[in-house]
C-alpha cells in the first residue's frame, strides 16, 4: 500500500471544539481543553495514524477579533496554520450557526483556501434537530465551496471515524513525517506547561484566565525513571498571585496535584512537579513569553 501523510488544520471560532477533535483523532490528550474561549495559544500538532496514512493535526487558536498583542499573535498563528496545511477543516458549532465570527472566517477562507481542500465539520450535532442541521449545512455550502461536509460530535466521537477515514484518503502520497510512536511534535516541556495552565484555568474560572501564563523552567531526568519539573506561573499583579496561591497555599497545592497526576498518567511515570508564582506586570509585552508559547512576537504588532 502507498503511504500518505499530510497536515490538517482545524480552524473555527473559540470553543468550536478544535482541541477536543484533535484529542479524539489522536486518541490521547495533546491539546488543552477547557470550557473557556481562547485557551489554545500555540499550534499544537497531534499525530494520528489511519491505515497507511499519517495525519498531522494543527490545532490552531480560535479565530476572533483581536484586541491585544497576544490576541493578534494568536490569530496570526491560526491563519498561518491554515496556510501551511494540506487540508483545512472549518469547525462550526451546530447550535450557534453562522455567527458574525463565522462570516469573517468564511471571508478569510476565500484567500487562504485557494488551491486547498477545505472541508466543513458541523460539531455538537446532538444539540439541535436534524432539520436545523440540514438547513445550516445548505446555508454554509451556499456561502463556500466545501469539498465535503461532516456532521460530528467531537466530544462523543460521533462521525469522527468517517472524517478521519476521509482525511486519510485525501492527504498527499508520501513518506510519514514523524516516527510511528510519536503523538505530538510539541516538546514535553510545553505540553507540561499547558496541562498546568489548564488546571489553573479550570480552577480559577473567570478570575484571571488570560492574565497568566505557565512556563516549564527546568526538566530534570532522574536515575529512577522519574522526572523533576519546575514551572513558573507568571501573573500580572500582586493580587493575582494571592488568588493563585489561595488561602494557606491550598489553591496552588490542589492545582499542582491535579497537573502532576495528569502528567504521570500521560507519560506513564512518576513526576515531581514544583510550582512557583511570579508577578510580571508586562509579560504580555515580553518577547520571551511568546517564544515559550510557540507564537511569534512580531505577529502581535498592530
């Protein structure tokens, strides 16, 4: 059989389900998933195998109207991921339909989608009636010439095998891009930082989701097969530091435990996780923070 391999960019509004679909396709948790919008900052690539095909999923940040430097860098990364891909899959939330955000993405696709296969995946199909789905599908296909349309539930897995099989058949012929046992091309340090950031985001809810970042400062392999991981949580104000630490350090202890357990489960070995919190009022304007997130600082320029 001929081998095939290619990059698949998942694009859509924040919360459309791109990270959930990446994880569903790969069969492991490589992309941060929370109920908050704009949590995927870097283009995390998950690698999935289907028959003789290797699918490399580029999970882009959600496309939205940017306000700050970080927002602009995220949107540039999303369109960059689409421009570099062999196939683009636009994800739409069934119950939200064609929002103004979706309309602006469709406009962007007129240029970015030229010469590429662009498929439509209507997600969260369990939230609406079938006649609504059919009307939405017709409306979207009238607005853009999609090569295929898929009805899926990324969370429950419905329709995902059909999409995966189709992708496996249309990626270009050629050798695989990654070793067979590799599921992500992101360094473990970055995945570890994302896991901790997810726990922070879930725990702190609306208090400071986008005003903090996590970096893995040190990764030390130990002789017994375990690893020591030191991470710094950067926040913008002293008050934020107190929120992250919690009463008598209870909040950070609980988040550290949750992050450590998930990392141990993911890596199949013991992890010793050490967290510290630092106040950096201007971290959103620091070039090094962007490099750590896999974003281009220059993309945030107005």
